[in-house]
C-alpha cells in the first residue's frame, strides 16, 4: 500500500514541478500582493474608515460637542460603538478600527502607523473652530502592529487556499475527464490510497512554498513571528489540510472542469472576503460575522495572526485548531464517500 502511495506522491510532485508557470505563480503571487499593499498603505488614498466610539461623558464644553457633531456628519466613515475602552484599544492596535474617540471627554486615540487613522484625525480636527480642535490626542499604549504585518498572515492563508482548492480539486477533475482515474481504477490502487497520496503531496508543496514565501517576505520587510514557529507550522498545517480536504470533496464526482471551476470560485471568493484577508469585519452585521466562521480560512488566518502578531500560544488558539480538525474530518469523510473513479 505505502509503495503505491509513494509512487502517486512522487508522480504528483513531478507534475507540479514541471508546470513552471504554476510553480512560479505560487511563489510570485504573495510577493506581489505584499509589495503592492506595502506601497498602497504608505499613501493616503483610502476612502473608507472605521471609527470606534466609546460611551459619551456628558457635561463637557459646547465646543467639543459641536466639533463632535460635525465629525459625525462626515461621509465615508463607519462608526462602531464599544462598551469597553480596553477592548476598543485592542481593536485599534490590531487595525480592526482606524480611530477611537470618546465623545464628551475630549479624548481620541489613533495609531501612528495607520494611514487611515491619520486621515480620520484630520477630519476630526477640521471640525474645530478656527482649525483649533478641542480634542486632545492620547497615546496608544502597548505595541502597535503595522498594517502590512497584520495583512501578511492573511496573504499566506489566501495563497494556501487557492493552492489547495485549485491544486487538488481542479486537478482531480481533470484526471477524471482525461481518463486517468479510469485507468487507475483497474490497478491495485484503492480510492483511499489515491486520495491519501494527493493530500500528502499537496501538503508537502503547501508547507514548502509557504515557508519559502514567509522567509523571503521576512527578509524583505523585516517581518517577525512573535510566537512559536512550531505553533505557526501546526496552525498552517492543520488549516492547509482542511482546505485540501475541501478541494477533494468538491472534486469527488465532477467531471467538468468548467463546472468544478465555477464551484471552486463560488467557494473561494466569499471565503476570501469573509475571512478578513483584506479588511476587518468589525462593525459588520452579526450574521455576517457568524457566517465567516463556517470557512476554514477564517480560523487559519485568525490563529496565524494571533501567533505572529501577538505571540499567542497554541493552547490559546485551541478553538481555531479544534474547528479546523473537525472541518477536516467532515470534508475528508464526505469526499471519500462520494468519490468516483469514472465520470457518470
């Protein structure tokens, strides 16, 4: 059995290595994204902002009240209410909100590394009489996380998602359409042996390419992992395995590359937008935030960010790890059950 799995594993890896365009894109794409966002977010050209609002303290000066009311009338700003100042400052440090204000107390907080926060601060001060704001800036305590560092785990997770779904699901569908699976069905190879070889091959490639991309970006942009590298490898491995299993489930029966591609895109794009790859869902409708938790990419990125940005231990992100393990089991069992060698 293991000889057959090893043979399939080597064959799939050689197929991947010989596809120079796919191999190059797996390495190049994350670098291009990081480079683009590093340039973009060093500029001031953002047009959507999230402002946290703490419970107001009444009885302050009329100047402050007037300035705040003018600020509330600003366009392109989403105001998110918080009950706890500690929670709100944590969201600010992690770029889930761009600005924090406490109406009536003449206090606001802004991260010096946030281009969005800088613009919002200017908008707030523009409401003051004679351009002299009554608000007083407060320093943000604790370590500020640059936006690109917050973005980096999301880019790695997104790259793993596309590589898993299309690198496994699309390939298996192509095998079925081209008759490769039909030929394998008359060999001693069992379905679970074929699927095991596909999973092991893709996991090997996923972790190898992610490690190379991580190392390259860390050298270029001085990224650092504040948690354990072992914990980081584990969360990436568990998350990658979950998405590979999802790719196998999608490819279990389909023999149409067009149909499979449509299904893969139907799953991949909502997953990418709802998993906080590019932006925070803070302030979104509660049902949207709950919906995002059904995607493995959400738990992968959340766990990776906590390890890389905050130095969180694996035990502290056990909810994310357990969720990914459960999803992996469901996808793998369902994929194995529905798998067919030949097209209908």
